[in-house]
């Protein structure tokens, strides 16, 4: 919970209403992003450890998740079978 709270506090502090220095275009934003990615990875590792520590594994899966999973699978299949591969890959990454 502390890692998620740190992400929620750090994100606006790192990116809220900040102008980038013209001499160092992306350095400040790069460090802010690395902090957020590190905290997100830490939160995921802690969640996985907690998930596997409880003996009856219980993952709550709301019904809407099946629709999202179906759409993601559909998008992956469409991206892999597209006639114009370059345009399809740009749509997948956007």
C-alpha cells in the first residue's frame, strides 16, 4: 500500500505543471519515469508475494474482465494478421 501511495504522490510532483529545461530535454522526465516504474515493479512484486503467501489462492475476476480479455486477444490476432504490418504495429503501440 505504501508503494502505491508513493506512486500517487510522486507522479503529480514529478510531472505536474513542470517545464522542461531546453538544455536537458528529457533528463528530468526520465528520472521521474524511472521512479514510477521502479515503484510499480515493487508494488507488483509485493502483491505477487502476498498472493502466493495465502494458502487458498483467491483471485477475484469480475465479469467485465472477460470482455477486456477477449478484446485484447482480438487486437493481438488482428495485429498479427494485418496486411499492412507497419501500420498495424503503430496502432498496437499507440
